C-alpha cells in the first residue's frame, strides 16, 4: 500500500505551503514586533493607558531581546528540521530517515539482543521447550502480545476461536501442525448445506444425528432420518464424523464445540455455513518466536506431556 491510497498528491503541496508560509510569517511578525512600538494613547509616559487594580499600569516596551532571539531560534530550528527530516512533499530529508526504516533498525537491534536467548531455544525441540521455564515465560508473553486478542489470555478461546489448551485440534496437535497453523495461518470454511440436504427441516434431523454422534440427548427418530443425509457431510467430516485435520473440519463426535453445540447452533451451522481465519504470522514473528510459541502451546495443551516419555526415559 502506498501513500497514494490515502492522499491525493496535491495535499502534500497544500500542507508544505501552509508550513513554510506559516514559518516565514512567524519570522516576519517577530522582526516587525522587535522594531516597532505600537503608538498607544498613553504614550507620553511610555504606557499603553491600561490600568488595573487601581495603579497597575501596562508599559509599552518592545519584547526583550533574549526573548525575541529564542523565538528566532525556534524558526531556524524548524527550517533545519525540514532540511534534515522528510516533511515537505516527497523530499526525503538529508538523513534519508523513514519511520519504517527506524522501526526496522529498532527491530533488528532487538533481535540481535535476544538472539543468544533464542539460540538456546531453537537448539531444543518444541516438546523439550515445555521443560524450560524460561522458554515458557517467553512463550506466555509472546502469546499475550500476539494471540490473546483472539484466543483469550488463558488461550481457552471463545465462539469461533478455538480453545488451544485442550487436546482437540482442528488441524492437528503435532509440533509440525501447530507450527504450520501459526506460520501460514489457516482458513476453515464450511459452505451452507441447506440446499444439499433438502432444507431446514432436514437440517434439524441432521442436527439430531450430530448430537447423537457425541452421545448427547437427541430425538432418535429425527436422528435416524438425519443419518441418511449425513453422506453430504462425510466428504469433510468423515463417514464416522471424526473430522479431517487437512480441511480443519471439526470432530463432531467429541463434546467440544467451536461454534456452539446447542441444537439451534448446529442448525445454524448447517444452514448458513461457518468460516474462520487464523491469520498468517510469518511476517510478524521470527521462526524462533514461532518455535517457542509451538512449544508453549504443546505444553499448555498437554501435547508435550504425551510426547515426552521418550525424553524422560533417558537416565
Ligand atoms: C485474528 C484472530 C486470531 C489471532 C490474532 C490468532 N489466531 Fe489462532 N486462530 C484463529 C481462528 C479463528 C482459528 C480457527 C481457524 C478456523 O476456524 O479454521 C485459529 C486457529 C489456530 C490454531 C489451530 C488450532 C487447531 O485446533 O488446530 C492454532 C495452533 C493457533 N490458532 C495459534 C495461534 C497463535 C499461537 C497465535 C498468536 C501468534 C494466534 N493463533 C493468533 C484466530 C486468531
Ligand atoms: C466442504 C467441507 C464441509 C462440509 C461438506 C460440511 N462441513 Fe461442517 N464444517 C467444515 C469446516 C471446515 C468447519 C469448521 C469451520 C470453521 O473453521 O469455522 C465445519 C464446522 C461444522 C460444525 C461446527 C462444529 C463445532 O465444533 O462447532 C458442525 C456442527 C458441522 N460442521 C456440521 C456439518 C454437517 C452436519 C454437514 C453436512 C450437512 C457439514 N458440516 C458439511 C467443513 C464442512
């Protein structure tokens, strides 16, 4: 995206003209005020004729020299500033300073500073990081800064945003799958299915069948009618309803719901479809940071505990 998406180029000239004319006008006003005294009615005794509190009279003197020079200095300073830094139209300033460049420099300096710390982390596997309290502290902070706004500060998610602390994964809970979810993002998409199964009433039957899949209370007659329509869903959720991590199609046989497990929620899911986007993070986080986050999620979801026996059997 360029500046041109926001501003017409003419605006930059408009602003430049106001800036320069404003500064010159200030200087002119100072110069003029420093030379002339305004003729005032009471000028005979060098006062303006204004009197307060009985005897307090306002003298008609020009501003003190040192005071004037301070103002001149501010004008010179702002002119110098506009030479050195970008401020006038497309002129880049003699330093070549840009806010993006300054940010990059700061970021590079910070990355250099934390590189030794992260080198220690990247030497370990995501599972092993779970045993490293320092890595978990860093992971927790990364999570709060980058992920909590969607997944919640406790990572338990909310409607439409998956809980990352349980062992139920849309896209898989291996280190590789979690890393890919963070690095490249994910797009889960279920189209509206009302037409494919024959309308709202059929959707209610299928919803009863979905409830039966996780052993929840359901209407057996409707569930039985719904079962025959489930073939329309099997391509994504599997014939047994256990889901498909390649598509992010949720397992419907557990009692963990992304979009709500009440009958009304399920009917709405079927009729209107659902979608969710996990944003791409490879531009925002370094590989090492994503590695630490992967270890952090495996730890809080218990996935690294399940995987550690190999490591913990070592003497
Ligand atoms: C703008 C909101 C948003 C942000 C920010 C966000 N996520 Fe997500 N994330 C989602 C959504 C929505 C999904 C589910 C995508 C779907 O429905 O297919 C998801 C899915 C995931 C998954 C896959 C879960 C599974 O069950 O397979 C992981 C892992 C994940 N996010 C980790 C993170 C981490 C780590 C961060 C911070 C670096 C983060 N997310 C930041 C919205 C977000
Ligand atoms: C094209 C693949 C596809 C088809 C076909 C499909 N689904 Fe889905 N379904 C998904 C995906 C992907 C999600 C998760 C959407 C998201 O990431 O927000 C989902 C979500 C759901 C959910 C929400 C689960 C939860 O945990 O809240 C239910 C219920 C559901 N589908 C039932 C069905 C039923 C019933 C059918 C058949 C009528 C069906 N789906 C057909 C892909 C599909």
